[in-house]
C-alpha cells in the first residue's frame, strides 16, 4: 500500500541568517558604516603625510635651519686692509651690485642711469634728499636697494649715479680714521666683495646663505615683482619657470635676462646663485 505522506527535504527547510536578534542587527549596521569611514580616514592621512612640505628634502631642512638662525646668523665679510679697517665700496661697485637691476633699465619708474631728463628734478632736490630716499627706501626701492651697506657707500652710489646725469655732487668723505676707504678703486673689487659665505664654503653653508643672498641681491625686484620679475610666493608666476628646471633658471640668473643683470648685479659664485634660485622656487610652490 502506497503511503501518501510527504516529507519535506532538508534543503527546503527554512534557513536562518547570522542576525538573530535586534542587537546583532544594530551592530551589523554600525560596522557597515564605521569600517569604510575608518578606511577612508586612514587613506587620506597616509596620502596627506606624503605631501607635507619638505618631506625627504635635505634642502628644505637646510632652509628651515637658515631661517631660524637668520637674525643672528647672517654675516657680511669684508677683507681687512693693511691698516686694519674694512675697505669701503666705490659708488660704481655699489651701483653694479645693488642698483643696476632697476636703474640700469629704468624699471618700476626708477630714473635710468645716465638719463639727464629723468634725474634733473631729483638732482634739484639736492644730495641729502636723494641720500635719504636711498637709505630709507622709496616706492618699489627697498632701503639701501636691498643691500647691507654703510651710509658712505650708499652716498657714493647716489653721487655716482647723479653725477653721471649732470650733477656736481662731491664724493662723500669716509669716517674719520678710516684710511682704508681711500684705497684705489682698482684694488677694491677683489677686496670688497660682500658675501654671505666664502667661495670655498661647503655646499651646506652655501645653501644656508641663500636667504641672506636673496635679501641682499634679489628681493629688490623679486619681492615686489618689479620689471616683470616673478614675485616670490606667486605660484602662478613661478610655475612655468619652475617647469624649466633649476639648472635652466640658474643659467638665466648667471647670464642675466630682461631687466635682470648677470647674477642680479652681485659678485656671488655660481653655486650661491643656484642656491638662491632653488630657495625662490621652493618658496613659490
């Protein structure tokens, strides 16, 4: 006799999920949100850590040290004369080192060297007025043209430029007892070069000197964007230049370009110029 009873196969029995209670459901929902969020946070932290300025950069480490010690670590070296006193620069030397970048081309409204018409109203104001403007700075011109000079040296530069434009100002006298100031101009270039570090200084020392060289030579134009110079910190202006590479920018700085004279009008070494170019590029990223 055939049985009519039916048995439900095991595989057709109702299945039970891993979540059996409301509490397990709550924990499952929380983990579903917390785990992805934690993963995103960790990923963002990892990526951000790799983009911190100066990560893995020896130069930036050197720059940071230079900035910390700059108020007490910037040194101007002048070779002593036989008499023991420092040799003062001539007006022409100061002009070439600090003034030619703007006054050589008439950049930013500065009176161009030798332009009698541009200098006439200024000469009319007298030597003292011109000296005061040069010492304190005026318009785009920083104090002392961005240099670290004595009042006599700045005065000599003023007289040199003014007299080339028709003035008859007398040469400023050196301080009493400074016999070295009367040294012949022919001997002065080698003896009066102002430097932040000796030419034979180690590479690290030259890197540390970059902020000082920038202040003395480059900031007159690059701090304010004078004569089309890319302003330090202006990412948009520096981006296409930085794309050329440090070596190409250094070559332009050494040879001069546009209104910028060779080496910015300084007597710095090629290594120092490369260091200050790198300093400006890194400060503009």
